[in-house]
C-alpha cells in the first residue's frame, strides 16, 4: 500500500487499462443503488414482526445459496420481489439499516451479495485502477482517510476515492458528488470480500465514512445471523 505522496500519483492517467474493471464496478453500483425495499436490519425486522404482523408474502423466509454459502433470509429483507424464492442465485440484494451513521445512528445501506470473483474489491482496484486516475488534488475531512478526486472524464466527473494510506489491505470507497443530493442518499460504493468468501457490493451514505474502521464489521454482524 502506498501513501498519497507516492510518486506514482504523478503518472499520466491510464484509463484504457482500467476501463473494463471500472465498468464492472459501475455496473455493481447501478445494481445496488437500484435495490429498493424494506429498510430494516435483521434485528430491526425481528423486532417489528413481534409487534406488527407483516403481510404473508413478507413473513416467509427463503433459503438462498450464493456461491458455497446458504442464507436463510426473511422475505422482507430482499429488495427485489423476484429474489423471494429458494434455491441458487447469482446475486442477492438486501436493504438494511445499520448503525454506521453519525454517532452510531442507523443508516440505510444496500448490499448486493455475489459469488467470489464476479467483481474486484475496492482495495484491489486502488493500485491497479484508481491510482492511475487520481487528480493532483488531495482532500481531507474524514479522520484517518485520504480523499483523492478522480480525473475529470466521462463517467468519473465528481467522483472521489477515500482510502486508508497506512494499511496493507486498506479500506477503500468511491463516492459520487451528484448535482443535487438529498438526505440519506447512498452515493458511496465499497466492494469487499466477506468472511464466507462471497463478495459484497455496498452502497451507503457518505456520512458513514466517519465510521470506516468498523464498517466491514457491521456488515458482517448483519449477515452473520442469515448464514446457515
């Protein structure tokens, strides 16, 4: 892992080499942002069902296998109604409320789980793609993270990569800057390898960057009760 002062940042952008990988991640972002559904974490869903009877189609649970991992998922957590069925699947889209917001408040995140190898993690893309697209500017504002805007280009305008410059396997997330942003918008993207060896594409509100040190652990805690 290299620090922001690494002289490689002065190299000219290598967009051609990174185009294919960037397209894969961008596709993952579109899928995850498009996942609309019940904004409940696993514990929140269980609490809500104790007091309010959900519709029959949402009260069922489904055994869904992604890669080599089986998940027992309440239908209410599945953002796409088409995915509310048992069996093997190429992906699973969840919308959860996790304590990653300011001061540990709940913040909605969208998680797309895919088999390992379908897309590269954000950490892997840092040196192979993002590093060659960094603009000279460096941003601050998130304690412990460095912000590097990407060179202005078609598809990258207004995007910033936030990363931990001191870790061999760093936290890395890419955030967009939309023309108009509303409270709660999920404009940041992180791709990580889960402990069950699947890959998670996570989109979240930029405010959650302040909790980057515990971000992956919160994702794992939310998914752990679903694994069978």
